[in-house]
């Protein structure tokens, strides 16, 4: 009786089959992963926009003076007066070319209120992602909602 050789490792055929299965799984998962990245991009911009507004509101209350949110070169900039000088406190910048934000100048009073209700749309040029709307009431209260919903 002869004892067979002990084989270890993969054959070339087993390796090719494993790679083919891996390639098929990757091709199925890739579109979903890309959509998730695109959605995260819109969500991140919406959250950053809301954070900048809340920072402006808290700065107005803390400093007990008006704070302006102004558009400068496509950015939303928080400006306040400090020691007679106009000072930048914060800035919202659009970081990707596919993102569009309908910014508008805004004044935040020392009470945290704003002069007018604002309705800011955050979109991208893709149809497979959820767009957002930042709603700002005269009281200064703000929230993010789906773009299809109205602020009222």
C-alpha cells in the first residue's frame, strides 16, 4: 500500500474560480457603495450648513449683538463686529462641485431671532440621492428636512 503525497495550497484553477467569484460580488456591491458615498456627501453638506447657522445664532446671543451671515465667493460667512472691526467667526464652504446650496444673506439678532424666515435647499445634480432643506423660522429655530417637504 502506498501513501499519497500531502497536498497543500491552491491550484491555479481554484485561485481563478475564487477570483471570479470575488469579482462578481464586488461588481454587485460597487453601485450600492457609490450611491452611499454620494448620499453621504449631500448629508454632510446639509449638517455643516445647519451647524454654521447654529453657530451664528449662538454667537449672536453670546456676544449680545447682531451677527450677519453673508455670501462671499459662494461661501456662507459669519461676520460680527469686534472692537470696531468686522470679524469672520465661521464659514460654510461647498466642498464638491455636484452640490448646490441656495444660500441667502441673513441677519441674526442678539436674541437669536432672524429678520425673515429662510428656506435653504441643499441639492446635488444626481437623481438617486435624497436632497435636503434647511428651514429657519423668524424665532431662530432651525431644522433639516427632506427637500420635498415645505418649512411651514
